[in-house]
């Protein structure tokens, strides 16, 4: 069974250490503190702008994805976790090294889906799932705080080059959805009011 108090302390320490890391260092930071929380083989995957591909954030090369694995959003277990905004376990036959259970967890900020987190645990119970959700939420906060200061993030989330006009328009486009305590607002993604 996972120690909730130790996991909470590890996540607080991760937030504190996150003040001085770059986006390229984020995956290593998450992995180190996840291990303190009883989660292993941790990796962060970020979704591309078109929401078709999940790319592993490795911190290597210009796009911060050097040597990393990719998964399609359609037809993969990580993609299902992303689409459902859920915690999904890999089948027992696909267990991670050491006989641990491997998990995929959606990384979100409110209604904005940023990607997924992969982690392995020694246990398969509700406290473990809670810690996985907490780690994903903490990772989302750190990812959001780093992405606007990183050229690597811009490269990581692109599947094709954008021209200057498209780049400017993308940066001015409002978020496709917002959720508050008593309201959720969504759009069609075009940024054109009243379009049907």
C-alpha cells in the first residue's frame, strides 16, 4: 500500500523544486519525485496541437522529444486515457519491468487536456489511483508554468510547420473551453462566434 503522507510530501517538494527547472528538465524532475511517492518508470507525454499524437517529453534535442516514444491518440491505451480523462491500467501481460502495474493518466488543467503521464506502481488500489491523479495534476501545473517560456514546447506540439500568420493567429486564439465552479463554456475551436 502506498503511503499517502509520503506521496503528498513528495509532490510538494516537486512543486518547490519546479520553480527553477526548465521545460526540458521537467520529465526528470517528475520521475525523481514520483519515485519518492512510490511510482516508478514515470514519463510525461504531451499532445500535439491537432490532438492526434502524444509525444514523450525527454528534454533532448531542439523539440525536447529526442529518443522519445510517440503514441496516436486514436487506437492506443495512452490515447484512451487522454480522450476519457481517466486513469487506465495496462493489461497484466504488459506489466512494466519488476512486475509492477503500469498506468496511464490524463494530464489536465481544468478542461484543457495537455497529455498523459505514464507511471508504474507496486499496488493496484484506489489510494494508488489517487496518487496518480495528484501527480498528473501537479505535473499539469508545472507544464503550464514552463510552456510559454520554451521554444522546445512549441516544436514538441507541432506535427507540421506553421507559417508566420498561422503562428500569430494560434497565439491569439482563445482556449476552446473553460470550466469554473458553476459554469462550463465550450466552443467549436474556430474562434468564430455564432458559427454552426
